[in-house]
C-alpha cells in the first residue's frame, strides 16, 4: 500500500504539471482527492494492512494526503492569480527598477555617535530650531556685547526669535525642566549666516552632551570623551585637550583628535558648566557640577570618511551618497 501511495503521489504531481486550465485541474482534483477518488480508494485498503505495518502505512497516508492537498492548492492559486489583465502581460517588457534608498551619511554618523553615548548612560533629547535670544545667548552666559550676538552671526526672525546657532540651547531647555542627576545628548541642526565654502555651510549639525551631578569632574569628561573616541574612530585614538574659552563653560577646552595622516584636528568644544549657567536654571552650583561638550557632525563625518568638502553632504549627488 505504501508503494501505491508513493506512486499516486508521483503520478499526480506529473499530471498537475501538465495542467494548463482550471477545468482540467478541477477534474483531476476530483479524480484524485474526490470522495470516490484514487486516494480514497487507497485509504479504504487500510483494513487489509497487517497490524504491525499499520502505523507506517497510516503515516504515509497522512503525508501523501497533505502533499496532494497542498499541490492542488498551489496550482489553484497560480490560476486565480492570472486575471484577464495579467494574462495579456508582456513578460519581455523591461521592468521598472526602484533604487533601494539608504541612510544619509550625516544621519548615520549621528546615529552611531548617539548610540555610543546611550550605552554610556546618556538619554537622547531634542530641542527646537527656532529659539529665543535668551536660550541661545543669555542663559548660556553670553552677554549682550558678545561678538556672536552681532546679527551677522545669527539668523534673526521678524518676530524677535532666531534660528539657534548652537545646540547648547538644549542644555538650558533640559535643565529648566529637570534637575540633576542629568545625562543627556542632543543632536540637531544649527544655523549661521556664513558664506558657503568647503568647510562652511549656513546650516550644519551638532551633537551636544551634558552631564550634571554631585561631584561630576573634568576627569569624567575626559574619560567619557576618550571612550567615545576609541569606539567611534577605533582603538588607540588619541585626544588632546587645549585650553580655550567658551562663555558657558569654565574651564573650557578645545579637543583635537589625532589622525596618523593629518595630525591633530579639532573635533569638539567642551568644559565644566559655568556656575552662572547653573544658577540661571536654579541649580545650586555649590551642590552640583557638570560638564558639557558640543561636536560638529559634518566635521566628524568628514574626518571619519575622508570627505574634503562639506557641500558634498548637501548636494544630493547620488554618486557621492551611494558610497556610504
Ligand atoms: N556651542 C559651541 C559651538 O557651537 C560648542 C560647545 C563648546 C558646546 C563647549 C559645549 C561646550 O557644550 O561645553 O561652538
């Protein structure tokens, strides 16, 4: 009986292959799987099978039944998929191809950087691009007569607001709402009315970091940035901290990254949050200390991938974008 079942299976499969229309398919189905079909008559012979062989025969019966049912189903589906429209389909006509999209290199760098900081315990936050003078300058301890408040260095809007010129604004937004311990990272766009050239764009991206806690120290800043640099640029990456001035941090530093081919290159600004900034958001600088840093995404991306001209990122040239 097992032999007969196998034979039925093979023969039916062969028959099915040569079926080209629905009617023949239906007839074949009745002949094989119908109530009085070949399969049923084989199943009827179960009684004749000697008791010890019954389990094997039963198993084979089930297997063949399932396979036959599936084969018919597939064949039926293949017919129903052919509507009158698709029947006149010209299979020789060239198809339309959709190019698979990709993640923009700046987005990719932002994701890579923020993921590293997330693993170090920083939460990703967002802030508005249209800002107040207060958040972009005053709250960051940038006095009225500071040169960067000159209208040439900031896009002012008619309503007295401005396009933020740095993501440091997010430090203020976060500290106004939440109190320490705080560990945040804030990626986003910033705007400056610079003439466009190979290293300047009127819009670019920054990633801001801030940690405020009891006993947060400059050495914590160093450790965090070194951990980041080694993960992002590779093990053995060296950083150099150069004294610098930023109004919202004291002490402040510019940090350079060592590249074997190009030497020291500046990648970010950082420092200990200025007590005036903490006081402004009602955090007691006697109790809490903090560090902050800000890096340029384009600069980091250019360094990592050897891109020589910042404009490449914004021209939407597929030959450039495809390489990432
Ligand atoms: N906001 C600065 C800039 O745009 C970068 C920066 C420097 C951010 C020092 C910081 C910092 O948080 O501590 O040039």
